[in-house]
């Protein structure tokens, strides 16, 4: 029984890697939205304030969700996969 449970550690490592990859994608999406908002604010001749605000809020949401995914990935990796020395 213990052997079966320990074999599932590899599955949890894949889950932690997937959460880390999702976090990286969310941070990239946040930077993309922030860049689009900066473009709308500074480059366009007639900046649309609502578009800039919506973009910045969407970027903040993506960054925060990325941070949550990083925390989950680290918690899964250190809680279920890795054995730390005492």
C-alpha cells in the first residue's frame, strides 16, 4: 500500500509543474494586458480612459492569479513531492 502511495508522487510533481506553467502564462497575460493599456494611454492620439482602466484592472487580476498559482505549485511540490531533511 505504501508503494502505491509513494508512486503517486510523480503525478503530484506533474501537477505542481502544470500549476507553475499556468502561473507563468498568467504573468505573461498580465504583462500583455498592461502593455496594451500603456499603448492605449500613451501612443494613441485620443486615449480612452475606460480602456486603460479596464486593461490595468485585467492585468492586476492576471498577476494576482499568477501569484496564487505559484503559491499552490510550491505548496504541492514541498508538501507532497519533495522530502526535506530535518
